C-alpha cells in the first residue's frame, strides 16, 4: 500500500508540444508517488489530435515469513534454535534481522534458514526486501523445567573434607532420567563407577 510507484509516457508522431492529462487529474509525461492501480492518460498534440492509453501499475505481493522454534535442551541453556521455514513475497533478496540486529542476506533458495545458540526468550524475526518493505514474526523459545539434582553422600557426614587417600561415595539422586553424569572438580580425582563416584 505504499505510494512510491511511477509511470512515464512516451508519445510518438504528432505535432509537439504534447499535453498529458491523467484519469486522476494529474498532468505531465512523468508521474511519481503513485499507488498500485489502473491509470489512463490522454495525449493531445499541438494540432488537436489525441490518443489514450490505459496502464496498470502493479505492486509485489506482501512479504510472508514464518518460523519454527526449538527450545533449549536444558534450563538456562543456550542451544535453542529458530528455523525460518517460509520467506516469500516482496522483492528478493531479503535482509534478515533478529531483534533489530542484522544477521544475513537471504535469497529464496536460502530457505530454510536456521539461527542457533539461542537462550529462552521472545524473538522478533524480520525480513527487509529490496524495496525496503518489512515484515516480521514473533517467536518464543521456552525454558524447559529445572531439574534439581541431589548428591547422596555416604561415609562422611556434613561438609566433607577428604584427606589424601580417603574415599567418599557420591550418588546422583534425581526424579528424571539422565543420559550421563559428568563429575567436575577443582582437584584431581577418579570416578571409578559412574554414576556412582567412589
């Protein structure tokens, strides 16, 4: 619905100068700031001879953009993903924006296109076409629920300070199924029986 179209008339033969009268009241051989629509122009020469022409000014289809969301795998994680699965209309190529920041330049063949390493949150995914027309879609990435883990300690009560050569058994207790357990310490230690750590 922008008024940035233009028309130019070329008159041949006849006796100059020519007079140009448009159906919307405009005059002159060149028109600008026009909306899409049907326009007619009548050209009259200095001898009173005239001819008319009908012109259709088209506009490109609107930009359509849609995206799929893939939530982070863990609470507070940053491995979420947004995949743009539809980007059509307008005037390619497109400049892609995420929350107002320019990311990339896309052609129709670039779709699908993924943006990864994202945290949970609300994102605006936008596309600006070659005619500076813009459209966007809002995508929400959700945090999965927190999954608390308790460490069951045997052998030593309270805060455990181990002396060189001592052992303590640690066992992961959780209400959810996990694939693996990784033990991390500021000191060297050996975990001989994961998920139990002896």
